[in-house]
């Protein structure tokens, strides 16, 4: 990110990195990075005690973010240019929205609910104002607890669930050509013994059970 973010943007951008209980040398590497000068001006590193999955890790990051706008990205993405500037410009015309790189609108085996398609933005790249995320999010008493439903941990269906909640609140889902590339499932599909298909099936069942009442 820092390599393609001009200095005038780096000076007003905060980068929050969540270490989701890594077992390699990620933690000391991030601590060294946080202390380096140059590049992004505001840096935060959050070390989770346990791996909370995609939803939990993302929630830690978004709760810690202090900016007016928040870009959520996975760890397997590459920035091709100043993504923050691009997102802000794209957002100006429709501020009551969530932006994403990929919108799925056709009915498939996983985004089908009672025979109807659930339109959703893939969760590896999402941009919105902090106010929109808080409107969509979960709260414990008066404390913001994040935007993703952690019952879908460790992975899958958090983005479909979020998109459905946005649609129910008349918050637009907008696909835009954000200059970012997704390398694709570099965690779940490469982690030894991770039961990929079983987790997908189980979380699909959770999703249907949560929302089947909408079209009954």
C-alpha cells in the first residue's frame, strides 16, 4: 500500500493491520514495521490472542480504525495505485453505499435463498464511511462490536450476510473498478488440514437458517 500511496495521502491515512494469532514470524515483523518511519503516517498493529477467523479479525480492525472512511482488505491483495483516493472519488456520488471490487448478482449454489439470488459484494475489498459500517454493525450496549457476524467464523458467508443487511437498509452495493488485485484464497486453500468444503456447507446452512424467513 505504501509504495503506491503518494506522500500527501500517506500523511493522512491510517493503516490498521490485524495479526490473527499467526504462528510464524509475522508478529515481530509487524512490530518492527510499526516502529519504522516513513510511508503511512498512522500505524496500528493488533495482535489477536486466538485466530478469530475472517469475521473476528476484520471486526478487530474496523473497531480500532479512527478514520471517517474505512477500506477493508484481505491479506492476499495487491494495490496497483492510490486506492484510497480512488475510493473517495467513487464514493462522492453515492455516499449511502458500500463499494466493492466484485459484485455477485446471479444466483449460484451459495447465494441462493429460497430460490432467489442474494446480491453481494465479495468481502476481500470493501469501502464505506465509518458511519455506514456502524449503521450496519453489531453493538454491545453502546459499544460498536464490528460489522461482520462472527457466527460464520472461521470463514465464508460473512460478506453475503453483510450485503443482505445493507440491502434491507436500502444501502446500495456498488461494484467499482478499485485498482486492487486479489490473489485468491491464499489462506484457506493453502492451510494444511483446513476443511474448506465442510466449512462452506456448514456456514451455508447457518446463513439459510438465519434468513429463510425473508421469503417464506
